[in-house]
C-alpha cells in the first residue's frame, strides 16, 4: 500500500474518492503534520535546554538530550518533505477540480446553445433577413411617397411662381413712385414775420494786405539804378 493509501486509509477494492474529498483529506493531513512540526520543534528546544543545563554537571544526560534532538530533527525533516509532496498533490487536485468544473460548465453551455439552434436553419435565417431588408425598402418608399406633395395634385412650376412674384414686386414699386406725397401749396409755406428783420452789421474794411515780396524787390532795384546813374 502506498503512503497516500496509508494516510487516507484506502484499500484496493474500495471506491476512489472524488477530487473534492481528496482535497479535503489532504488539507486535514497538512494541518496534522503542521501540528506535528510544532510539537517536534518544541521538543528540540527542550532537548537543547537540557543539554545546556547538564553540559558541565552531567555529561551523559547532555549527550542523551542531543541524541533525542537529532531524532526529532530527522523526523522534522521527513515531515517537511511529506508536506511538500502533499502540498503539490493538493494543488494538482485543485487545478484538476477547477478544470473539471470549467469543462462541465462549458459542456452544459454547449448543450444549451445546441438546443437553442436546434430549430434554426441557416437558410431560413438568410431568407428572413432578405425579407426584412425588402420590407425596409418598401417602408422607405411609402414614406417618400407620403412626404411628396405631388401625390396630392400640387404640381406647380417654380419658375412661374418666381415670375408672378416679380410682377407683384414691380406693382408695389410703381405704386410707391406714384404716391410720393401731396404737392406743397402756399398755405403750407411758413408765414412772414411781422417785425422787421434786423440788418446785418457792416464789416470793417480789411486792412491793406502786405505787399508781395516781388514788389519790394522791384523797388530795391529801381533805387539801386538811380544811385548808380
């Protein structure tokens, strides 16, 4: 029987446990071994204390304490290896359990999808989409026909309407030119004031302007000629 068979109490003719049960048992075994580790570590500390206490007084007792310490350390080392093995197996089982759950869920989803598509045919889907597109075209044509005023017999030439508008504008302009306003009569003019209008004061004669510079030059030349003769 293997070590795991001894741990879990398996027999060859017994039915194998599920992954969930195996994981639970491995966790329980880990907890038990960890407690065993703590116990051995405490025993090792005790034996070290005994060896120190009897080191000079009782050499034989000190040596026996160190021997027991060695045995405890060996057991502790074995437990460490066992814990590593159990931990790796537990992680593998947890991964397998997770994969099993994922695969089961994916299988159920695949069955549900297959059941949903059971009554569907790809050709029927294409035909249905073609019908939908055709009906959309029909609906668009109906909307265009409803929004088109031609359908109500209102076929009007835009150019004719523009010419009629120009005639109306010309008539308004002619009427505005003819009706500029009534002619001004004598009665509309302002009345003459009764009092005499005061006369404007006469302006004083302007002072003689300064003689141009050219005239001054002519006088100087005449005076120079008279002096030279």
